[in-house]
C-alpha cells in the first residue's frame, strides 16, 4: 500500500488503477528475471523521472522490468534515468552538436527529436536510443556516450547494459501494458 501510494504521488496515478498496476507488476515479474519486490523497488525510484519524461505508468513498469532484470540497483536506475532524460532535455534546450548526435542516432531531424522531447515521448526516445547503440562495441559506445555527455560511469554502465539487451525494453513494455 505504501509503495503504490508513493508511486501514485510521483506519477499522478489514480487509486482506481491500483489493481491494473498490481497486475502489470505481477506479469512483468513472472516473465522477467526480477522479483515483484525488486520491480516495486525500481519503480519507486524511476517513477518521478519517468513520469517527467512522459512515460505512462505501464511504461515505467516495463522500464523497471528491464532494469531490474539486468540487476541494476534501484538507486543507480533512478540516477541513470534522471541523467539520461536530463541530458537529452539539455541538448534540446541548447541545440548544437549534441542535439545533432541525438537526432542522427534516431535517424531523425533535430526538430523531430525536439518535438518528441516536448511531447513527452520518453519511452520512444529511449527505445530508439537503445536500438541505435545495440551491437556497438565498447569503443564505439564510449565515443557516442562522450559526444552525448552520457559517459558518467554509472550512467554509461546502465545504458550499456540496456543497449546490449535492447530487446528487453520493448518486451517488458508490451507485457506491462
């Protein structure tokens, strides 16, 4: 009850949807490499940052499923998600080479990326980013992370884990939905 109340406070989820939230967590927990307790712990940590980036509660559950399955500790998950969306927001605000790199990774124009950020398409932005870095070796990932100012040790490690397992996020997003 406390966990769901905290999640609701961070996301604006109405209590009438708690049963749906519980079902979503149960299914992702059953199908992932994470326990329900691990999922709830990660959800509580990434809920505010995810909601600020436009993620719906089911997308937050799916993201938590991917992070928990990869054994990313909850506090690291929160820091990584907050930093990731903070970096892309900063790139949009400032424009320039970083925004161009974000856009080129996605195969989009800078205006399209800006529109996605402003529309709160956080899940789509993250999935596209992970798809773009999937299969890259450590050197190429490091180069991209440096260009995007996402090379902070914990952020880079979390993004690398997600990128090397990019199929997990869409899978858990679909399950959570």
